[in-house]
């Protein structure tokens, strides 16, 4: 995950670690050259497979560029399957959630109790993942600094009660 300071919005971008466009270009050209070499050597199926892998790598890098979280003074802008803007006033807490498969992700707990899992940062192995911990701390500090003076924690009486089964 990378953190970039965005001077125009005075915000922070958190997302996956990506190759630069130069690294992508070199990798793609090498893949295409190797594909052509396999084709010249009379291995059409191998060249087709390698062409598919090269194209898949390009598509993966393009898709990963769209994922992440932008932290602005007003809201967290989440770029995942769909774009969502969550004002800091609606956020009750920032927590780390460990899923059943052992991966960790940052969650925003909204005032209605809804947990909102961010697409990044994520940690496959929580122990020793300093980048994940740094990004989690950055999001938490950003929320604390920008939630506003009018923010008040939801009181127990205001929280929705679970439905009574009968």
C-alpha cells in the first residue's frame, strides 16, 4: 500500500503498491517479445498462453490503480467495486478487523452501526506488517483530526437494538 500526499485537496491517498508505468511498459514489451519468439520457434499454444498472461498482468495493474481510499478533510472517499463518500461525522470509530481466513482489513464503523470494510489497507499476515499498521494509524489519526467538534459518540440508548426473536 502506498500513501501519497495530494496537494490539490490536501488529502491522503492509500492504495496498493503498484509498478510505475515505465516498469509496466518494460514488462509488457518483454512479454510481447517472448510471445513472438515462442511463435517463431513453432510453439503457438505456448505463445498464446504467454500472451494471455502478459495481457492479464496489464489488466491487473489497471484494475489495482482504481482501488484505494482517499482521505479528505470532509470525508473518506472509498474506491472499490463502487465509489462511496463517507463523511467523517458519520464515522463512529476506525477498527482493525481480522476475518475468518486470517487477513486483516480496516473498517469504519458508521453511526448506524454498519461496518464498512475498506479495500485498502489489507494485511495477509498481521504480525510484522508495519505498512498495514502505519496505514491503520494514519486513517485513525485522520478521522480523529477531521471528525469535527460537533461529533459525539452514539449513546447506548440511541443504538439500535437487535430484533427480538420469539
